[in-house]
């Protein structure tokens, strides 16, 4: 599910793009920095190779899949709150991402994406 | 991790790159609903197979499970044929364990089609192929989408008119028509079958069309529901409005210082109740009813019932009596003024007045006047009331067959009323009126009750001081009421009832009395009725006698009065036409005024042939002379009887015949005649039914006359019962019979000796005119009646 977020007003629109349905959306923080933007995605337990970041014009999309790999044989769920399976999160920023410089970093299960426009 | 920045859209989700079109998934069958892709659904899983399926899904990396609806909710362990073909691949978003169940929140992800079941135990595993949702677009889809939206908005409005949901806000953002369909379908909670059809739709247009028809139906149902609810509400509010208006009216009345009409009515009744003198028991009961009335709204059906009842109780003369005039002389004068003759009755009334004078608490007698119609029974009642200074009320019991008419209906019945007695008392407005119960001999009786038995209580001086009417249900003292009943005959009055009454006979008037009554009362009354004066109109004494003899045949006076009325009317017509000459009616004028004589009088036949004997009969209209005719039937056999005879009479005649046959030798009759010939006895007039044993001796005389060939005396009439041994037993109605014989000109009458005492009842003036022969045996009768037989019998009799 793709969402376009305008920073002012934070209005979400449902996407009409034909895409395989995703099971969840990771929470996200957005910071204004001196030279651009800092985006934080909470993606604990997601393997790095399962994360895909994609920028197109003004839109930045993070998608992937969280696999439940921490399973001990013989153990069974008693309660489950963490969403698994595919996720996707898209954000539209007021700058041309294709012209900007992007840096990604993973720290303690948080994906940091730095957008440097200057 | 990669950070591609090339402009070409890449697969947006990592896992979808290698997502196979076919896969195997654990199956979670659900009941009554279908899960649509992109929608969340909470589920409670309890079936062991389903729990195992969920466990298996949770143990996988992706927590994927196939959620699929089962066709029949009642099946606990569904197999492939019990499941629909299309389901939804879902991801478990949340779960927690309950006691025996697992609570799940699943998110539909993709539509899939079940190819086959790979595994059925311990849980189902299905081989599925992805079946992507339709994506078709176009003007038709757009048009359908809009109209579905309109319909949905309408349905939402109808479903929740109070708290409008902004449908637009809920679904405006949804631009893919198929997802709109799914969202709306789940919002309106359609049936499983409809949901499943929507899930399986192959094009958006199909899905929208289906949804449109479903929503249309939904809107209709909702409209109907709202209509019903609105109607119910408006009915309710009408009643509330009325109530409100009444309250307002009450408030206005209070403001104006007016009492509400109901309270005013209750107050008025209470006031009237306070003024009436009544027994304590009655007052208590009335007070109770009044209290009930006060609590009832005037619209209650009981309100009017109780009000009418209270009014009745208040109006009854519980302790109001009229003062009696106990002056004997005055009473005698009144009675004589109103009625001629009837000495016995007048005497009895005066006796009662005498008793009341000495003992005012004496119980009133219960008199029963018995006599033929028109003998003045009812008017005598009036006179009695007048002479005593009491109120007079009368009602007829004739044909009454419902006890309730006498005793009233209980108040539970609609339109209940007190009985006739209490009504009469209320009309009289005194508790000591003279109440005349007419026609007590004509009381009916059927399944509804027996009024005669109810009368027993009323007419018993020991019981009627606390007569309970069903309607009043309060004891009323009838012991001061002077009851008079009237009857034409005593035969049909039940014994116990007759026992309670003092019978006074009004046997009918003799000619002299009739002439006197006509002269004193009837002619003046008819003159007044026709507007004539005594100077203008007169009837000669002869004419009056002829009128009585030839134009009427009755014990009473009704026909006579009618005949007089007719004469007077015709005379009045003459005066009205201008004649001024006074009219005196003479005997020869009668035929002009009244036509030919209707009755050929029962005059004595001058000469009787053998086989005919004059008998005497009693009828309700007085006595009659009756010629019994007997005739031999040569070659005939036995006895033939004609003339409408009752059984008693037939038997009596047979006894007479047996006597004559048995004494053939004594009478000088050849017994062989009995074997050779039959006999026929006829009683004229053939059309009038007759019964009773009193013609026994007459039949014997007729037969004796027939067989001996000697005629009976034409001036001798006879009456008496005969026994087989020839004894003559007494009979009734002597006075009437004697009067009839006298009218017919007969001057010798044979009577049983036991009836000798009845001769005292005869008017003085006629006793010397007639020779009475009192007999014990039939031989004496024959001697007196057939001169030839007398000669033959004399040695025996001597």
C-alpha cells in the first residue's frame, strides 16, 4: 500500500497502484535537517537484504518483508503483536529525490535515510 | 540492501519478486462471512483443525493462511466440497490465546482459487493459485461506481438517521472500484452468499452490478423498516398528545376555578347519597362504589356502569312509604264507585284495611285474582290502590321466561338492568305500593331460568323483607308491598306459588250484573269516548239485554263494551252528519248498528230426539250448555267419539257407556243390540277442544235415551262425573254452568250432591228460579232426566 504524505497537514491518500497487497506499514519519523531531510523507519527484525528503498521523482518508497525467523522448534505462539510478512511505506518530499543525495544506514533495527539536497 | 534510484518502477515489495503464483497454505474455514482482500477481520478460532491450521501458519515466516468461507455454517469438519472455491490469502496480524480459542486479527491480502486439498489431517492444507482482483475500468464502471455510491449513501442515511456517518470520508479515498465494492459489502454486512459472489466476481462491472442490486434491496428493506417505525411513533405520539391536552385542560380548569366534570359528578352523587335515608349496609356499599368511581377516568367503561348503579341506588325508596288511608268508609266508597258487585273481593280488601288499622306492621297479603278475561281484575287493582291511598304499579308476567327479567342481571353484563320488580318500586317511589303481577298463569319457563321459582321468594312474606336483585346486590324490603297477581286459570300456576297466594275468584258476571255495569259504567264511558251526551243517546233495557245475550258470549265485559262502543260511534256519526234528534236504540235497531246476531244463543232445544242430552260445560269465558248427541251405527262396531275430546273426557264417556251396557237389563234394553250395532257420540261444537270428566252423567243419559228410545227432558241439564258403579262425583265451575243454563232458559239442573255447597255462591236472585236436583247415583239422574225411564226404574229406586 503506497501512501503519499504531505508534510503539512499529514493527509494520507490510499494508493490506486496495482501492487501485491502488503501486510503492514512500518512506523516512520521525518526530520528536517540543516541540509535536507532525515527519515527514520522502524524495521526491527527485518534482514538487510529484505529491505528495498526506491526513489522516484519526489517519492521515496521503502518496502520489504519481515520474516519470523526466531522460531524454536516445539515452541508455539501465545500472543502475537508484531506484524510480519510484506511491508511498504512511501513518502513524498518537497524536493526532487533523483537529484538529491541519499544515504542509508541501519542502526539497532532502525533504518535511517538521509536526504541531502544542498 | 540496495538503494536503486533509476526511474523505472521496480517491484515495490521485496517478497513479491519471487512470489510464486501457486502455493500451499493452511486453511482456516470461516462461517457466515467472507474475508475480502485489504480488509481486516477479527476471528475467534475454536475448532481443533482450525487451531492446528493457525498454529501452523504462525510457525511460518510469513504467517500466511487461507481464509475461506464454508457453504454451510453447521458443518464442523468441512471437506473440500463444503468450502467455496475462492478464498482469500491472509496474514495474521495479531493473535492471542483465550481459554479454548485463539483470537486472531487477519488481514486479507490476495484473492486465491483453491486447486485441491493437499492435506486434511490434522488440518487442511490447500494448494491454491493466486487470482488477482479484476482491474477493468471504463465509463460503465465509472457510472456504476457512482450510482453504487449514491445508493450506499442513501442506505447509510436510512440505517442511522440519528447519527449520520460521513460515507464520503470513509470511502472517498478509495479509487479502485473493486476495493470499494469489498468495503461496502463488509460495511452493510450482506449475507455470506452475496459476499462470496462479490468476492468471486470476474470483472469490476459485474461486482458493481451485483452490489447495486443488493444495496437496492437493502434500501427497500430499510425504507420499510423506517416506515413501520414512523407509523408506530406517530400512533404513540397521538395518544401522548391527547394525554397532554387533557392535562392542559385540567390545568386550565383549575386556573379558572372550575372543577373537572368528573369530580363534579362524583361530588354531586356523594351529596345526593348523603341526603337519602337508607339502611347502613346499603350506604356502606354505595360509599365503596363511589370511591371506586372517583378513581376511574370517565373514559373507562366501568365508569358509566358504576354511575348508573349509584343513581339507581340513590333513587330507590329505601325508607320512603306513602301513608295509608285507613278509613274503612272511604275505602268502601271508592271500591263501590269503581266496581259493581264483586262483594267477596271488596270484603277482603276492607278486612285487610281493618287489620292494618289495628296493626300497622301487619304483613301485606298476596292476593291472586282468578277469573275469565274482562272481569275487571286489573281495574280492581287500581281501585284497591286508590282506596288505600297507595301507589299502583303493574307489569305482566305473561310469556316471561327469563328469571333475570324479574330479578335483574348481574352488573358484569353489558346493559345490565335491575329486574321488573325493582324497576316498579323505583317508579312507584315508595316501598309500599300495590304491585299487580298480571297473567301469573302464563309464566314461561325454559333453559334461561324459571321465573316462577324466582317469584316464590318475592311472594313469600317470610323471605321478601330482604329481596336481593341481581343488579343491586343489596337487600330490599318488599314486605310492605301489597302484591296482587291475576290469572285466568289456576291450573297452570305452579303449586308452591299458588300456596303462597290467597285466591279470590272473579267468576264472571250474570246478566243482571252486566246490565247494571253497562248502565253505570260502560255506557257513560262510551258516550264520553264518542263525544255524545246522555240526552242524545240511550239504549232501551230490552236492547241492552239483547245486546248482551245475542251479541256477546263471555263471562267478562270486553265484548259488551266493544259492542256498545260500536253502537255509540255509529250514533255519533249521525250527529256529526247533522242529525239533531236524540237516538234511543231499540232491539230492532241493533241489526242496523251491529249487523246480524253473531251468536245463536245456546237456547233450550224445545224437543229432544232420543239419544240427545243437555250437558253443562265450563270454559274460561264462562259456562255453556252443550247438547250431547248419540247415534246408533247399524252394522257398526264399538264406540266412536268426536268433537275434539281430551283423554279424560273420552275415558269418562267410556265409563258411562260401560255403565249403560252393564245395566242394560235394568233399563229394559236388549243386550243383543250392543253386539249388532256400534254407537257414535258427538259433542258439538265440533271445533272447540273439550276435556274433563264432568260430562260423564250426561253421556250416560244420552246413551240410555238412545238405547231405550225414550227422549230426555229438554228442560233439564246435568253435569257430574260418573264411576263404573254409577256413583256421581262432584265437579267444578258450578256457578258458571248454572248461569249458562239459566241464560239458555233451562230451569232444572241435576248436580252431584257434593256440589250442593256451591249453590251458596249463586246470586240470590237466581236461586229461586231454578230447580236443583242433587244426586248421589246415576239412577237418580236417569230418573230426573228421562221421564220414561223414571217409570221403569221407580221400583228399583224405591
